[in-house]
C-alpha cells in the first residue's frame, strides 16, 4: 500500500522536517482515500476523519483538535504550494510531522483490527515519548 511505503521510506531516510511533514500528510491522505473511496473532501475533513478513526489516544495527544488540524493544513499548504509568508521553523515541522506519523500509525492499527487495549498500552507507555510529544505540540498551535 502506498501510504505504508511512503511512510516507511520517509521514516528511515534522512530528510528535512518539512519533507517528512509533507510525506506523512500525503500518506495519511492516501490512507483516507482508500478507506473512504468515492469521496472528495478537503484535507481538513480527511484529517478529522483520521483523528476520529485513531480515537481517544490521539485526541488526548493533540488536545485541541481543530487547532491541530488548522496547523497541519497551514504548514502543509505553505510548504507544498510555496506560499509567501513566514514558514514555521524546523522544530515545529518536526513535532507536527511526528504527530501526523503517529496518527497514521494509529489509523493503521485500527484498520488492522488491533484491540483497544493494545493501542492504549502502546500510547500510554512513557518510554515511547507520547507525553513529551504532547508537551512539545501544544505551544505550536
């Protein structure tokens, strides 16, 4: 599947944070197109559907769903469409990209039919850095 291939390729190759963000968002869009065929919707609608699919663990991570969606869309549009104005820095793109990557992984876990208890365990393990990622994300949007 294209979303998995694009994600793995981006995850394990050296890349700028902005490139990772673009690749992860594109992979997430592709996943949404596969799971919701015959729908033409905005990026924001696709992100919201994926957040709903991922469930509580991701909602708890980002805290402010609408603001996170707007931040992802804004940065993706600025990077992809070479819009004028000030782009966020590399750290912002890094943490936003990491959150999109996590959303993609959680959606795939749901699609693969993993039990909620497995997903909850995976996202509450402090060693995985979810709490740290949440702390880094909140000031960004």
